[in-house]
C-alpha cells in the first residue's frame, strides 16, 4: 500500500529542545518537501529535496534542518533556534520537481511547544 | 500582489447546488495549477491538476484555467455536505516550487 507516513502524529516540545519529525514514502518519488501550516495561513515551504544527498532552503528555513540520506526518508529537525515552532507540519512528495510536479501529502505532525 | 490569492470565505451553498471556487495568480506561478481539499485537522488531498487553458472534468469536479485573465477555478456540481472543507489553490512557475493560496472554506448546507 503506497503512501507517505509521518510520525509522530502529535509532538510536544519544551522550550530549548530540538525535535525531529519523521517522513517516509514508498512511492519511489524523487522529490520531497516540508511545509508548515499555521491557522488562517497557507502552506509555507521550509525545505525541499530533489534527489538523495541534496536539499534546498525554502521560504522559512531558519531554525530548521533536514537530511536526505535515503530516497524514502526526509526527516525534519526543529531546533531551539526556531522562535515560534507551534504549527502543523506537512511532508509531501512528487515524482520529480519538474513542470508537472503534483505533490502528495502525508497525514501531518502537530507540534506544540509547552 | 500575492502569487496565489483566494477568497477565504466561507462560501455557503445548498446541497445539490454548484459550488464555484476561484483563484487568481501572478506571473511567477503561471505554468501548473492544482486544487487540494483539506478537511479540518487533516492534510491536503489532491483533487485536480490543470496545465493548459480550458476545462478539465473529473466526476463532479471541473477545473477551469484562463491564462489570459490569470485565474483558475474549481466547480463542484451536485454539492454534498461531505464536500464541506477548505479548498487550497496552488500554482507552480515551472520547476521545484509550488505556491499555495490560503484556502477558501466551503460549507454545503443540507
């Protein structure tokens, strides 16, 4: 059963902690993305990766880091440098990052800072 | 001008009516367009993609693209209460980046 999985579904972080959000896909997609969604706002791009061992910053990369060591996996670390991390985090993937780049989303991780 | 703009709504339509959702875009996102449906607390689900001028139909959904006027719309025929959700319009200027609008909330009244 192909798809994108994210874990955990809910995550609580104390101030000053780093946390890592997992994203795995078995769709054989080359490109993967991380977005953040805040109430009343659209999706904002944090990082994206077109290929293994390569990734680029999106519009709001400050305070976040990623890695792409395997095609299937694109974990996101929310560092203590991210000032307002409480949000709904969405991982997506697409066959490639070309013109017809339909993106498919995982179920999301809701992060709350205590 | 924002790259992708949508009216936040809510748009209320009676059950069985046609719901019309609209989106305008800038030159930077003028190649590919996508409509997503997002239920409250859930992740977006891709409904339609459209790449060329004209209409594209899929079941009760029709996407319309007018590149001269820079707008894209989504029509939902025979609207059902289960269609009540937020609909996100998204556009891509070519490679890599897709820009999302803030979404239009649709309410279908039984």
